C-alpha cells in the first residue's frame, strides 16, 4: 500500500512538473495585409484587381456577394499568450469597389521578418 501511495505521488508530481513543458505554437490565420497594399485599394477598382492586389478574401459570403472580408488573426503560443487581429472590408457595387473599411487594425505586435512575409 505504501508503494502504491508513493507511486501515485510520484506520478502526480511528474504530471505537475511536466505540465509546464507543453509546446504552444504560434497560430496565424487569414490574410495578413500590409498597409501599403490596403492604401492601394481605390474606389472604382474591379474585383479582379482587388484579388490580384490583396489575394482571395478569407470570407466571401454567398448571401452578401457585394462584400469581401479580409480577416487576420495571430495567436502567440508560449511567449506572451496575446492575440492580434485585423479586419478589412471591401464593398462592391456591381463589379467595382464602392468603398473600403478598416474595422480592426490591431495588426501584428512584432515586426515581420523577411521569413514571415514569404
């Protein structure tokens, strides 16, 4: 019985110590747009020009084809456990840009390196 208790205690101690060793990767989702690219979006551009400039939108709602949402979310794993978000919307009338709106411009907290941009 004493061996059983000491084994249980050792397992609990090992679990408590190893729980801090969990790897939490950075999770990046969506379209990371640079300010330079966003500023190039102008009223009157066609959908294909916007797609060429910004890429395919993260959310393309079939019930609202006049709106493209470019959403970005970065969740940092182990370092500071923070979340950065950005949300850019392009509104169309017909095939042309009617207006563009930056909803959330938190953006990445750390500067992007050349490896991140690839």
